[in-house]
């Protein structure tokens, strides 16, 4: 059974930093893409970031480019999202996801996703 379990979400002040983690179990997603999307109350889901398992192909949503960094620890089967210069509009539930192609993450149609971790940003 595939499980993606996110952690690291909490309350942070605007301008601060946070690192989210996603522990993947149940299989090794060789040649898959891993990533994050987010959803705030009353808003549609938004693509945040995606990476190939090798890290050679990385994509970011326009609203987080230059501030967020996605990475993969293959040995730990864990995906990270380093978030810097956080803004109140970054507040949302962040979900980890996996897809066979990057488009599955960018288009918000992943094969697997987790329950999410809450990020709150105070102004």
C-alpha cells in the first residue's frame, strides 16, 4: 500500500522559512515525478513544485519561483519543500503527490497524494 505522509507544517511569521517533508512508503517511485500542491480554504488547488527522482527535471508554480526549493533524498525515500520568504498568501494545506509524468503534478492529476500538512502564515 502506497503512503505519502507529510510533516513540518506550522504557524510561521511572514518573511520566515519552513521545510516540509514527505515520507514515501509502499514502493520506490523510480522514474516517477514527486511534488507538492496546495489548497487554501475557498480556493482551488494550486501546483507548487515537482521534481524527477533524480532531481534533473524540476518545475515550480509561478507564485513560488525563487522562494521555494524542492528536493529528494532517494535513500530516505523522502521529498522536501524548503519554503523561504513566506507570505500570508502561502497559507494552505500542502499535499505531497506522485505521478508518472510531470504533467500529472502540474495539471493536478497525480496518481497518489497524501493527507496534507497545514501551513499558516501570520502577517
